[in-house]
C-alpha cells in the first residue's frame, strides 16, 4: 500500500525535478534517474520497514531544510581553521555542502582526487558496489548527490587522508565519496563533519579494495545540536587477502544512522568493524551493519560498544550473512551496551543468516548497568567510587578502539569519548 | 564430517519420508460447508451448542480478520492460501459407546494404537471403560495418580474424549474440552478467554478466534498441585480441513500444572492449515509447565504436502512470583511459525523457553519466543537449539524486552544452530530491547557444524561414526530434553533419532 507522500518526500521529489536539468547527459544521469525513481516509489523508510523499525525517518524527518547552495571557499576555510587535522601531517580532502573544494584539498603521494562531477573523472569503480541495493538512504543519495570525490590510491598513500565534510548552512547536504585502492595498496582515512549545527546530511561512500589492499577507516559522527541529522551509507567490498578495519565513533547530539554494507568476497579476506557510541542528551544513534561473506575462508569481526544515558537511544543492528559457498567463514559479532542512568534505551539486534555448514559464526549481545564487582575492587584499592565508575565506563567504550594502531590518534579518539561521557559520568 | 557427500546423500534419502504417523483413518465424518463465512461460523457455534455471547465474539473476530493482511515478515515461503477452499469444521460421527474392546470401531482403535497412546488410556479413549470405573489395566488403588496422564484427544475439529476427569475433579481441577467449558464454566471463559491473546492479536489468531472448533481447558484452583500430567493429543485426519484449536489454562494462586501436547497428521500431497491459539494464565505463586512434541506431517522429500503450522502461544505471568515454562520439540510441519511467549507482569515472575527445532527435507521453521519484562525483578531464560538438514530452513526469532519499570529484570538467551549438509540454512534473529538500566540482558548464539575434533575424539574411543554423531547431537540438545517430563523425554529422544537417522555415513 502506497502511503500519502509527506512534506519531506514531496520536497525531495521537487528537488530531484529541479536538479534533473543540471545533470542531463552526464555519465551518471541514468543511474540517478533509476535510483531516485526507486527511492520515490518506496518513500522515506518507516518503522514498518524491518531495517528501519527503530529509526523511523518518515516520522522524524518532518521539516527538511532546503538543499545547500555552493559554499564560498573563504567561508569554508574559516571553518576549517578552527579544527586542525586529527592526525598530524594528514592530507585534507574537503567536501563543502556536498561539493568537492579542490582549492582547500591536498592529495598525498600516490593518491589522486577528482571531483565526481568532473567529465575527466574515472568513474569505472563508481556505482558498482551500490548496484541493485535497495536501501532507501543509498538510493536517495544516488539520485540527489550534489557532488563529491573520486579518490584513487595506487600503492601506499603518502600520508593519512582526512576527508572533511563542511556544512556552511543549516541545509540538506548529500555528498558522495568513491575511493579505490590498488592491489597491495594501503591507506588510512579519517572522515568527519564540521560546520553548521543543524545540517541534515545523507552521505554515501563506496570503498573498493583490490587484492591484498589494507585500509583503516575511521568515521567521526558528532552532531552539534539536537536538530542535526547524520545519515551515512558505507558500501565496501573486501577481496582476497585484503584487510579493512573500520571504526565509527558516535558522540554528540541529534539523530544519527550509520550504515555499513560489507561484502567479503575473497579467500583470506578480513573485515573488522568497530562502533563506539556514547548516546547521551537524547541522542539517537543507530549503527546498522550488513556483512555478506561470499568466499571460502574469510573472516570478519564486529564489536559494538555503547553507553546510554540522559534519554539517549542506541540501536545496534548487525547482520552476518554467509552464502552457500562461503565455507570456513569465521565471523564473530559482539554488542555490549552500558546504561549510565535509568533514562536511556538500547536495542540490540544481532542477526545470523547462514547457508554454509562448515563455518564458525557467533554473536553475543549484552545490556545492563555497570558491574558492581570491579567497582568494589577499585574502591578497595582506595579509588573513590565516582572515579572508579568513570574509569570503568571509559574503559568499556575505549575497548572498541583496539584496532587503532596510531597511538596519537588512539589517544585523540579516547579523549573524545572521555569528553562525551564527562557530562553524565561524574 | 556431516558435510561429506555420503552424509548429504543419506540425509536426502531419508528425512521426511520416515514420517510414521502419515496414515489416514477411514472414519465417517460430518463437515461444515466448505469456505469461510458468517454462516459457517454460526454453524460451528450451533454445533458446539454455544451461548450467543460466544457467537458474537466469533463474529466480531471474523469481521476484524477480513480487514487484516496475511503477515509476510517471517522467513518462510509458501503459495498463497485460499481460505475459502478449506473445511473449517470436521468431526467423526459418534456412535453409542461400545461396551468392550471387541465392539470398538477397529479403525479408531488402530489409530490410537499407531499414535502410541498408552494402553490403559487407550481403553478409555475407545470408550470401553468409563472414567472412574476400575480397569484390569489400571491398579488405581495401589497407585492413585503415579504414572497417569489425563488425555484430551482432539480429532479434527472435536474433542473425542477426556480421560481422568473425575479423578481430577476430586482435586478441584477442571480439565475438559473448551467447548464443554464454554457451556459448563462460562464465568471462567468470559473472565479469561482472549485476555492473553486478544481477539485480533494477529492474522492467524484472529482467524482462530472466529472459527476455533475445540481444544482443551484447564483450571487449577488455588493451592492445588495438579495430581497428574495433563495432555492433549491433536490429530488432523480429514482432507482439506484446517484445525483451529484453542487452549486456555489458568493456574490460580499457588497452584501447579504440567501440560503436554502432541500432534500428528496423515501424509497428503495437499498442504493443510493448523492455526491454534494457546493462552496460559499464572496467578500469584502459580506455575505452568507447557510441553509440546510437535510432529505434524512435514511433507515429502520433494517438499509436497505437509502442515502449515501457524500458532500463537502466549503465557501471562499475571501474579507475583508466578512461573511459566515452555518446552518444545519441533520435528514436524512443512512450515512452522510460532513464538511461545511470556508476559512477565507480576513482580519476581519467571519465564522459560526451551526449544529443539529439527528441520529436514524442505521444511521451513521460523520459531522462537518473546519475553516481555514488565514487572520488577522478573527473570527469563531462553535455550534454543536448531538443527537444519536436507534443504530446510531453520530460523530462530526472539524478542527480549524490558519496559521502563522492569527494574532488576534478567534474561539469559542461548541459541545454537547446527547445520547438517550444505543445502540448508540457519538464521538467528534476536531482538533485545531494554529501557531500563537495571535490567541485565545477555544473548549468545553460535552456528557451527559438528566439530571434527569431537567426532575424532569419539571415534578414537571406538565409537562408530553414526553413533558418535548421535551422541554429539544429543549432547547438543540435552539442555532442552532435560526439561521435558519423563514420558516425553523418551519420546523426544526417539524423534530426534528419527529425524537425524542416517545423516552420517
């Protein structure tokens, strides 16, 4: 049954109609048309759509802001100036209001960056991973993205890459990132959003790895106000002997939904996903992950750590899917949620869907408040109760940073977690 | 070793074809006109000699059902059911009660024999001996209750007979068919029917509310420990019929009852529908133990035929310190869609769910439980073991939920899946929702094949391969078997043997 379009859906349809003329004849025009038609057919996802049962976007996205206009470079530079890169020496790739800003971006050695709208851009790897995907947020971005970047890494990237999304107004922003890494290539990426406090963002990333590639990807989600909406879909494929370590660190305010669609397609491939979430101050933090194993002898691990308090909500949906021929798959998922007070809500939905018989797959999920035994242990050693609780809570979340090898970066991320917790944990 | 070709061949060669209850009893029966309408519902109600309020209740459900859509969210696939192509009422034509075993319709006798109902109960079921009359087979004086199981036998749409009613009545326990309860105990029915599974709870429960034909009713008065196991045996016999039974069990304050249900059906190429509703109510300090050995016809090796088992089972721990425990062994049905649940309303109440679901051939199972924690210090435990073989699909779907006021709630869930062969699938879909920081939930699940190490260990000790697999599988499901009453544990052990027989070369 088709529902009556909401104001937001009508606005998105109007936006698409208005944009249509701009990209007519462009290489991705047909894909845009197909994606938006499919999105419009189903509309914004709501609670009766299983994957969105706990994050009803139809109900929550009532008044969409207008689409963002192109940002002035000076304005963007001003915003960037206040936030140095998280890792010293990182090369910044700047996407402002959904559009690539070459003047403020730099590419390290072995990395090329092109605007996705540049007629000269190599689009051979763009759109492959999302083909056939019917996720509504993915489709909305594919139809409506304002711009973005195509990043190619050939060999080892000369420096860490920091992809910075900047919003200069409280607007609707849809940028797109497509990155491909050559065989045995290496890259370390941090992705973050800066700028306007009430931005409604629906980002999309496609990460294509070749055999033996190794990528570490960290995404910071830190909404600046309770009006912030941060939606993101990360699509990736991990082939033979390739390794992907992905971390989503969610703090801040507002509504966030971070989606990962991972496809592990090669022997000895390894995909590790971590999510550290501090959902306080009515934060709604949704981490949704679908991992599909499609090759003999591949591995994945998923660890979700969430702290909830002050009316915050943490949603963790993780689905491991093992195809019929993916024998010897080893996949383990764990989700632990810790209540900081009595006001939050947590939903764990760790799914397994197994079609091969010679696999080791497991998942675990826990929720509750802090264990009193270690609190007592620390108090018995002279540590005040409040400090003991704070230390244990911090340590609980920081566990999700286990794959962040760079010490300085690990410290910086841990500090963000401590700061986010400080408001609730005395 | 189950993944070796020999194993796969064996599993494909045996499984569902081994169904031993697939015979048909040639017995004359009376049916309602085919299809579903207000007239058919009125026909059923009239057949049952029901009061008007009951008919109104049914018609209300029917009208609501007409506005509902068949659910499609479960991980099962089947062709659309034509609800107008079914008989909603079929009952064997009753003759005068026979006086001796010689006079009993041999077909009926043979049916009971084949279904394995114990002999002394068979005698009562066959109508040779009235309840309370001494029997050569039953040394009632020496052992007034021990070893007895009171049986309510439901054949298609009617309860054929209920045994040991008088003995139970002495203890104040009411055990009868629900049709009889509607006539004899309307106050209890009106007070409790539909209070756990509301009239329009879901598509199939609503259909059941409109057309339910029979089922069992149990009321255990305050402080009474039911002196014997109660049991209902469901048998579908007629073609093109659906079975829609309704069971209502009320354990009043401080009482205890253990109830068992078994079910079988003939082997037919058509699919038959079974849509039951079971409601359990436990008041303060009461305990209900509900065990099921589900062995409906699963369809043949090509996936043809079999029962569609769409069941709504829910228990309400309404009183403080009450307890409801569901134990199920699922081996039958082409499609199973059932989630025996507990609403933990009373403070300190407890819910348990123990399940073994074995799927073979083309069987599809989407089953699990819901534990809804509403009261303080409520606790629940879920142990679910799924074994998938052949081309079957075995899904666990469960919900554990703590409401804002469920301080001190505890849940432990363990669901394991075992795959035999590479044509089957195991799915685990748990929903763990907590709105209370003082609620502690733990969930763990694993999926694996039988470990080579375990097999090697057994074989190195001189245990044959097939025996070793049986040993490992039985160890795997032991947690569940232990919860079954003794008589059924033996039966369940046998069922597991049947389902996995020959699965290893």
